[in-house]
C-alpha cells in the first residue's frame, strides 16, 4: 500500500509558527477541497508559507479573497474600467484606490489545502 499524505508540510508549518509566533494563521481551501456529499474531506494538497491577504470587505470582487497585490491591482483596474480620463489620470485614480486598502494587507502564515 502507498501512503496518501506527505507530512513534509506539517514540519514546515510547525517551523513557520515557531519562528513567527505573532503572525496570524489563515487557512485557504481550494475549490476541490470539499466533497459535497461528505461532511468532511481529507485534503492531500497541503502547503504552508508566509504571505499576506487583504483583510477587509471590498466591492472589487466580493467572491474573492486576495492574497496577491498584483492580482488585486488588476481587479481594481477592471472594476473601474469605465473611468473617463487620460491614462495618467486613470493611473493616479487607481493608485489612490489601492492606497485606501493598504492598511488592510495583513502579513500572515497561510495554510492552503486542496485536492
């Protein structure tokens, strides 16, 4: 028989927590993490790393939790794509919007699970 889990990430998670005890632990579950017909699912794709996420409600994409600033900037640009003005004015407007969210970017230990 073959093992179904690799516990390598467990040690990495322990190390991240011990080296960064003040950072919050945030768990993200991928779209394949849930088997709808069961009450619980064993996730075999497990990753632990230091990252950040946008810790606030936002209108840009209400179904998405952002953990990547570039992806968030692109979403903001798409959301305000009907902006009327020059390219320079648009860039300034987007930068102002991004600054509003700056205090909500939270450094954390991320535990990502999926299948």
